[in-house]
């Protein structure tokens, strides 16, 4: 919520504070903001076309009509006197880049480009969305689209984040198909019993039909053909979706095109104007096998994050394809047979209708007498997510407006407020009120009851309580709580401690810029995913390695018990020496004693 500032001095101080933060990802609700201009919110009409196209780039605006995030920083707007401060449909306005706003009043040094304007910005900043948006390419051939027999159109978006590597190794794509025909005979009547994660045996098993001939991309065109889209783990991503679920992707015959055309061309099936009241959107998503129970925090979280990024690109201006009205008429269609799990309700954050499976999609279409999908989105898969890029090596990126926005969306969705709010949200002496009593520092140790348990962990935690009696030390198994409570636990944690595992994904929900993470990794194992997330959230990160079991008993093919050499994945326990444990925890505890509004003696 935007505050009313009293007095010109307070306004000046607040605006200077915002300027110095240099591209902090400000989220009004779930919008991506730049904050390096002298005027925090500017009407686009007040900025010239030349200024908007600095460096040959279109301005990127994301229109997300949601309420304010509990962790967003309030910025006082200075709209043009003759123009509204919001777009007509309630979306926020783009803040121009440095040097594009004539109202800038501070010396130029305050508007310098950040050091992270290269790889880090392309991967974790607004450039990630802009680059995808600017890659918009039609994949149906011009002859096909002009043919009376064609009803489908397909638009795809792609990026390349790997520099000199071959495109197939590092390009990520997603696509939107308008008028995607449905072969009702290929849709199951009941929840599928067979494994939908294996490739389709033949064309007849594919339930969707593309009614257009694809352009012969490739070669010198600079455009990657669908057949060369990057494959991902567990048969996920557009490559596998087109290969296993959509007919006629490659060189369809006239007979095949005619069959598809007949399904979408009747008067009742003709596509409505884009954005029309009855336009429906279907998001065809196939999850990966590691998320077989629908509850894996890292894999499931990355899939959800990638869906949000996909829809944000489609909502970006100047030519948005997906609107608030689209959200109300959209639903996710899961192409796998995994349980819904903890993330199923979150699929509806930006696709409001109930989540469907292939059998329930069939029942819906049969009841409506339809054999064609108005719009179908084949989104970015979880494995394409920026957070997964380079997780086996450390990077020096220190901020991500993409990650901040994702976190704020989930905090807002579950109504979780920051345990240690940002300074701009603080109500204290300046408001004539007594400051709230400071809560104790909280250390949360993540209990792993199955694999990679910390040996003798109860005794080790007692050592911490004895050394730091003022710290609230908690031993928590996150799986004992529903998703909202897990996020709330993390939001209330100053120091998160755990052995390497997916539970550490929740470090992204800890207070940004005011918390720390301690990770104990198995000996011989080095992973940097949680370290890199901590860096992007302004958290301090500490790690140490622990010994693993020498052997482990596993079940053989015939059900017999087999003894094998343990590795970081199979070890039942990890063991850390007392002195190493205490040094590690002391480093973490001391790191949060003087952060944010917390102020305690370190020694």
C-alpha cells in the first residue's frame, strides 16, 4: 500500500533512499519494477518514444492485477497531472531506465548501470523476460496460415543463456497454439493407469492435433525448429509435449490437416477475438518424475516458477497475449499421472479454473460439445528455470527481481507476512508510537527422518542451546506441516540449518537481507543451488562437509537385501565433529545478530 508522506524533507529522504538501492526489485503486488529513475512511477505517455527505445529495446511492462505483497516496498508515485498513474485495467506502469526520465534530479552517478547488467541480469533480472518477449516468432508457415484449410496458429518464444554453446544445449522455449484440435478418441476415459511418462507408441495415441504446416526453420534462419527444441529430464518440456502429445508436428498430410481443420472450423468452434469474454486458455504441463508425489519443494517449486515466468512474458507489453480476463478463463491440464500434491492449488494463482487431467478434460469438452482448444500454452519446464542454471558452480549474482517477485506472490497467496519487515514498513518513534518489542533470534534445524540424517542431532542442538541461550532453537520436520505453514516457518527463521536436501529450498522465504543459511553437505559432494539462492536474496551462507556412511543396505531386484557403498544420495546419516559443528553454527548465529533492525553484541 502506498503511503502518504508528510513534508517535503521526508519525501526527499525517501526518494533518495530508493535511488541508492540501485535496481532493487520493487514489487507492487506482483509487478516487476525498476527503481533507478528520479521519479518512481511515470506515465509512459510523458516519456518520448526515443527515450523508451534506449539501446533499441522495447519497454517491458507486466500487467498483473493483484493486491500488494506483504513484503513489497511502498514507493510514492509522481504521476503526470494530466494522466492516470495506472493503466486502464489496473496494471502498474513501467519505470524508465536511467537517463530516460527528464524529472531525474540527483547527480548522474546515482543512475549508473549496475555491474550485474550482463549475465546476472539476463538470467535473474527483467532482461530474462524482455529477451523472451522479443524472441516472439510465428511457427506456422505463411502459406499454411492463408490456406482455407488451416485453423491453427503457433507462436513460440526462446532464449539462449549459454553464450558459445550449441543452441540445442542451452536454449529454452515455450509456445502458444491458437485453435488446437482434440482427438477425443485418444483422450482417456479414466485416470490413466499406464505410464504417461514414456514416449507415445504411435500418432493415434496423441490427443491433440496441430492444424498448420510448420515453417522450415533452422539453418541460417537463427530460429530453432520444434524438432530441435531442447529435451529435459523425465520427458518434460515443449520438445516432449510436442513429440508425445501433439499430432502432425512434422510434415502433416493433406488428409491429416483436413481432419484437424474439421474439428476447429465449425461455427461453434471458431476462435473468439483475443481477450474476448469466452476465450479459454489451457496450459498443457507435464511434471518431472522426481516430483512423483507432487510435493518435492525444489522440483515442484521450479515448475511453478517457470509457469509464472511463461505467463509473465505473455502478459508483457506492448502486445500482451494473456490478460486478467484470460486468467479467469484458464486452467492447467496436467499431462502426467502423478498425484496433485502440495502445489496443485498454486497452479491456480494465474489460471483460476480447476486443474484438469486428460480424462477430466475429455469430460469437460464432451459436456460442452467442443473438440478444439481456443488457446493452448506449452510452458517453460521446471528444469529450464534460471535458478537451476549453474547450480553446480557458485556465481556472484546478488539480486533477482524474478525470484523476489515469485517469493512475494506465494507469501501473498498464503497471507504470510514478513517476521522482520523491511525498514520502510516499520512503524516506530517517527510515527509517535512505541516500537514493538524485539522477538528472539530463531534458528530452525530441518529434521530429515529418512536419509542424510545428522548423527546425534539432539545432542548437537543442545550444545547450541547451551552456547546461545537467547536463541530460540527449533527442530522441525517440514513434512509435518501443510505448505502454508512450511512457508511461514521459513519466514520466521533468522538462521536456517540443515543437511543438503530439498527442504533447504524454503530458504528463499526467509527474511531477505536479514537472515542466514547453514548447509551441511556430505563429504565429496559440492552443490551450489542453495548458496546461489541465498546470494540472490541477500542472505549470508555458510557450509561444512560431514562424513557419510561407508555402506548402506538397499533392496535388490529380487527383493533381497544388498549391501552397497554409500554415496551422498543413499547415506542414512552424516556425521560432523562437535568443534566443526559449533564453529559453523556460531558463524551463522553471529551473522544475524547485527542485521536489519536486530542489534545484539556479537561477543
